[in-house]
């Protein structure tokens, strides 16, 4: 069974949209898929699939000992796709106790007749979210071109690496002691990049260091750049890549880009995933393309189906240019068919202008904050 955790550093970047539509695409390709809503306390994945709020789900299973796990697994109208709702019984995944998390993981890993298990995780960097993400070495981080979205994607990956360290460094070891020393240092004098941190750990505890390096060699997260409006937006992924390689000592693969699609809201209102509502839409075609890349790659080890890291980023940049040309024709088609009115187009332009103004403000604020932090000797 292939496990695909889908995460994001912040909400509002389309994580659930990607999870649900990928699940449908895999099922259409003949895979036996189970989609799980682990955004506990804020579960809305059922809406993307077109279902009413479920009466039972992960929350009721964890809070009511009488609930049989098999009873929270829903059959859907899509052949090959089963769905496990999250429901709102637990106010946020941060409140998951260790034994609850472990029980849930055991139940999920024991699912029979399943080829692909997709975990739609909550936004943020709570410990339980990181643990679910680390169930696979190839988890997906969905982000967007907005400065805050990319920054939070990087922070999520940084916290995941630290969580991996804490998992592999037992208490009492020199590696764990040193890691705690760095974490508790509030002066900032001993704040190190992870490559530097690992060098110090290697000096103090070679056994723990080798254990980490062996596991880290299998950890290669993947990113999807969602909600782009222009080919230049795809370049933001390169910044995340450079930061991950320089500061986190990890390599990431680019799974692809997804343009903002005005039909998504229409599909949601129609209670259908967009690849069922309009398979030929720009968004749907991007989802199918990403699903194909995943299916063509090997489940174990780091293999991009014959592509290397550089090629995955070059391919994403090319897709951004090709899809941008298709987007212009696509909008014209929507206007002529009546699926989108001129008023809708004007509203879309106004919305994008407001977002641009907001992004400029965020960028100015972050530049000021970063300059101030660097002046004080801050290091990532």
C-alpha cells in the first residue's frame, strides 16, 4: 500500500481540493483508494466530494470506544474510492494523545484491499501532523505563490526534519541532549543550519547520526504549486528548493503546477470534484498530470520515474508556460459558452488585484522583519 500524506504550512492553499481530486484520479486509473480526512476539528473534505456532514468519522472512533473502525469507512459513488471522514469531534489534531495517534496509525496501515492511502492532513506543524506526514518518505506539500504560503511550506518542512531527529534520537543520547540544548537556547548564538547541526551531532554521537542519515536518505518530500496566475509564479518553487537544500539538507521534487480555475467554485456548489464536473478543465488536466507522475514513480526509494530533481523543476516550469497559453483560450471558451459572464471575469480581475495588493504588503512587511532579524544576527 502506497501512503500519500498531503500537507500545507497554512490553510487556504487548496490542500483538500488536491487530495480529493487526486483520489478520484487514482480511482479512475484502476487503483483501490482510501481517502482520509485528518484535518480534525476543521473537517470539510466531504464537501469537496459532495457529501453532507457525516455522522461518524475519525473523531467518533477516537472518542467513543464502542465505535468499530470499519463503520467509519464510507463507500462512495466513485468506483474504487472509499472515504474516511474526519468530523468535528476533536477540536484540532493538536489534541490527539499519543495512544490515539498510534491506534489510528495502526488501523490505517491495516486497511486491506487498498493500493493508495491518501491522508489529508491539517494545516500547521503540530506534532501529530508531522508524525502522519512522516508515514511516507514522499509526502506532498501543497503551497501557493503567496509569500506567507511559501514561507509556511518551508517552516513545515523544517519542523518535519526536526521531528524526524527527535524520533530517531532516544532520550539520554548525546545527540538528543545536544538537540535539546540548541532548542532551548533563546539567545540565538547557537542557532545553526541543519547541515551544521548534523556535523556537531556527528562529532558527539556517531551512532545516532548514522541512524538519522539512513532514514533521511529515504525522505524526499514533493511539492505542488497551486493557485498560480502567471508562469512566473512557478519560479517560487525554486526558492523553496534552494532553502531546503541549503538550510535543511533535503532534496524535494516538484510534482507540478495548478492554475487558479474559476470553475472550482462552480464544481463545489454542484457537489462534485472538479475532475468529475469538468474533466477537460485546466485544473482537472493538471490533477491528472500529477496523478500520472505519482503512478509512474516507484513506491519504495527515491525514484522519479526516470527523471531527476532538476528535470522535475524544468518540467514544472514548462507546464506553467503551456498551461498559461491554454488558460487564455480556456477563459475565452467559458465566456463564449456562458459558463462565465463578463461580470464574473471582472470580479475575478478585481479579486486578483486585491490579492496582488495584499501580497505586496506582506512582502514589504516580511522584508522589513527579515532585515531587522538579520541585523540582530538571526540565522534560519
